[in-house]
């Protein structure tokens, strides 16, 4: 899934006030993490994730892995946090 610059800017603005809903720890990106991210994307479409200091990946690596497994698009990656977007399969809430 590819986003245009304008779509990405809109999603970045929306993500500013979002709380972190997914934490990736020392196990890295596991099947349970992917399942949790899938459920969060179905419910919210736009999620903010954070890596703990013990995580084996960088934020960019974890973002890429999750996006590939979930069919999502990376929106933003700063420091240990990143934001990903995927429209819900049941009911799309965010109109781009």
C-alpha cells in the first residue's frame, strides 16, 4: 500500500494526539505482536507503536516488518516510535 505525500501529511497530523497502543519488547516482532497490531488496525486504522529499549530491532526495521505482514503503510518513524495505517476491511473510518 502506497500513500501520497498529502495523505501521509494528513495521517501524521491525526497521529499527533494518538496514544501508543502497541509496544514491542525484547522478543521483537512476534506472531502475537502481529495479531495485536492487526486487531488494533481493524479497530482504529491508524496506530502508534513504540519500541522498548530491549527490542532487537530499530523502529524502522520493526515498522517495515509489521507493514509487510499486515499489508499496511508506514506513515511516520521518529526515534523509537512509528505510526502505521491500513484501512479497515469491515468499515473504513478515515477518508483520505
